[in-house]
């Protein structure tokens, strides 16, 4: 793990708008200007070519513990949601909301506990469609809560999001995306509506958690992250989903190989 932390520290100035944005390893800009990603999800700047965009992105093409994955629910490690002690502070006046080009991100604070260690929340962000799949089933959207411990290690809680009826819909998601039209362009900043995470905390506590050691799902794809994917999805209404999707566009990395097996890009290269 020390090597992972050291590698991330060296990379910090290069890829500040990735999925670990806001941690001490990939600091948020101190200027009024919003960090914007220097990679994409399309064409030559997309996931098949990330390893060529910068020399430090090599793990994207050779790492054997890459994320996201297709979760096999019968074989992956599992934990009880209560064990995470997942907590996010409420924001009655809303939180800052950013368009990073690679995702829509909100600043937040909170904590989880893993292996007798506390991790502190730095932000949460979204991918459309979901990056993780469960037994090959994908979801319309996925929310990632990014936590960092005092030793700079990173853990992520992934929340899958399904389209639901008005009765099923999470009010939290409506409030997060209340002003999403105001950040239509990369670099734009706005605020969410009032945020209450009580229902989400209860949802995580009552769900089974899938756990594995993986990577960032964006460049530089550095490995050593502890993933905690919540089995049960939350729900978003179709109107809010469409509004969010119009800003997020498509921003999901393709499904990677089973952890510990050959990187799919490496396999493709050796097969030529």
C-alpha cells in the first residue's frame, strides 16, 4: 500500500480531475477555476487509449486489479452495511456542485470505518450508466463516495441507481441535481438543493456490501483502492435522470477483468 500512496502523490499535479479529486493526493484547485479533466470517454481520448495520453497512465493497460468489474455475487467478499458505519453530513443550504468534464461532483464531508481505520469523505460524483455490474446486470447510474484515511489510502462506496416510480424515488437525488442545468459545461460551478443523507445512510446500513481491491476508474487507474459496492440500488425518477444525463453524457469506463487476471488491453495486445 505504501507504493500505491507514493505513486499517487507523484501523480497529483497531473490528473487532478479524476475520480479521487479532492483528496490530498489529487488536490482541488485553490483558484476560482474548476479543475477540468484532460481525458475523455470517446475516441482516442477514451478508455482504450488512456495509457497513451500520459506515461503515468500505464496501469490502465497493464494493471491486473482494475475497476469497474462485473461483480459475481456468489464469490465476491461481502460485508454487512452496518459495519461501514457510513455517515455523510447534511447540507441544509446545499453543497458546491462542479462539472469536471469527466463527471459531476459535489463536495461533502462524512466518515466510514474499514478494518479498524476511519476514512473521511472528500466528495461524491456520478457515472452514467453504472460502471459496476452485478451478475452482469448494469444500472442507469452510479454514485461514488470517495473517502481518504490519514495514511492517504482511499476507499470508495458505490451506490447503484435504478429508474423508479415517484413513490420509490430518492429525494436526495432530486436535491443533488436541483440546479444541474447550471453546470452544463465543463468548468461550471453551482450548488445543490438542501441535502439530507439520513435515508441513504439507512439504506447502506440495511444492505449487503460487495468488497474488493481495485483501482480508480479514470486515469491514472492506480490500484490499491478498497471498493465497497452496495448491493441494493436506490431509485431516481425519470425526469431527474434525464436532466442529469444531459450534463453527465456517457462517462463510464468499460468493465474490467476479474481482479487478479490479465488486463483486457494487455490480452488484446498479445493476441494481435
